[in-house]
C-alpha cells in the first residue's frame, strides 16, 4: 500500500486579489498562484526496512476563477527539487538522489468563500512528471492524481 503525505502546500496570492486579476470582470477572474511545499511517500510495511520518496515542489499555476459558480480550473508548471529515495535495513541499497525535474499540472477546485476574508477549496489535480537519476538508465514516471485542500488569503 502506498501512502502519500501532502505536507505543507502553501498557497500565496498577492496582497489584495485585484493585484493578480488579469480580468476584473465579475464573476470571471484570472489569477496566478505560487506554491511551494514538501511531498513524501512512505512505504512502511515494516519499520526496519521502510522506503521513503521525498521531494520539494515549487509550482506556478494560472487559474480561471468563476466567482458566481464558485469553482476554478487551472494549469501550470511544477519543478521538483532535491528528489531523494531512501531505504532502511534490507532496502538501504536503494538510496538514490534524482535530478531536479520539470513537470506539468492541471487542477480543478470547488471554492468556498468565508465571510472572514479567507477562501478554501476542495479539488483534484493531476501532475505529469518524470524523474531521472544519474545512476539509472531510464526515467521514473512520477505522474500522480492528488486530492487537494487549499486555503487562500489576501493577507500575509
């Protein structure tokens, strides 16, 4: 069983959303979003021989946001840094560093607007990305479908 931990995916929108709006026409808005975070996949069938796949993604996404129907769809690029596969015990020989990798992202979210100034959303995203290690002769497919929870704020 594969477990994916989605740890700290911080979404930053510029101060006051109108600064990002390419089209201020209500209910349609276009916006850019910068994401940075840490992703980890842990296979802990046995603690003494577990493997861990970790990386630091940085993303830039461009969204169409429909304020009336409260959804947004977007696309963008992702760049994964410090991609590392580690193992313990009988899997210790698997330790490998992968090159930084560039990939593509599409996303769709149902948005919920709070009266206290914040916005949150539930969505799905798909990432296309391949990883290459200097010690391997082929690339590793890292494509993933991920359920997301997003919190946006105009104040930071």
